[in-house]
C-alpha cells in the first residue's frame, strides 16, 4: 500500500543514509521500522504467538510448569530495543 507521511528533515536524511549503507530500499527500511515499532508496543501479541507455538509442539504454556520461562521471555521482549 502506498502512503504519504511527513517526517522531520533530519530523520529523513538519517533514514536515507541507513538505507544506502544497508542496501535497502527506502520503503523496505520504513516497513521494517514500523514492524519493529509495532512489535515493541504490542508485547501481548508476541506472547500469544509464543504460546501458540508452544502449544503446537506440545510444550507447557504460561499457566503451567513453563510459566517462568514464558514470563522471562515476555519481559526480555518487552525491554528489548527492536
């Protein structure tokens, strides 16, 4: 989907430089940045996805004996800089 946004000049210039250095397109860089921002601000979605993955492999979910590991992982993901 195409969209138009306004950002400060210094942010645009830094993003352009990062895209060039990392070999990404501008659209790719912005898409990745928004995905990471969304993941950081929706930790419950990450926890839900991990719980579903654990269920798929038959591992205990947060409410059972694996609660410590799940809670620890959730806290790390919440505090991680994406």
